């Protein structure tokens, strides 16, 4: 989730940059250009950090960052156990 405090124009610009960086990753991967692929992955990471999707948390309510935890190891464990795994992603 992107930082909701971002200005709308800035957020839109960052999302466009993210999509371009992801296309660059795909293109470099297909052409086996290792340096270009590494640069494209770095661009994706830079933009995701600017969006607030990676790096330090942007919220200030004291809630922990559980994004990198398995659902079964979070307060959502009971919900996750109930949704089943009938399709990829459980949905």
C-alpha cells in the first residue's frame, strides 16, 4: 500500500515510473542483459521506496509492519485459516 500522505500528482507520477521500471525488468530479463536487469530492479526498488511500499514504515500509530510475515504468523491467522486454498492466492 502506498503512503496515503503522498500528493496525488506525485503518486501518479511514481506509479507511472514503477510501471516503466517493471517493463524494463521484463525487457532486460528477456534479452538476458544482466546489467540492464540489475539497473531495472534497482529502479523498481527506488520507486517502491518512494511510494512507501518498502523501507521504513510511514504510519505513526505504533502498529507493527507485518508485510513480510506469513499470514499464519500474524493476527490474521484465524481469518487466513478460514479462507481455504481452493485457487491460487486462496481467493
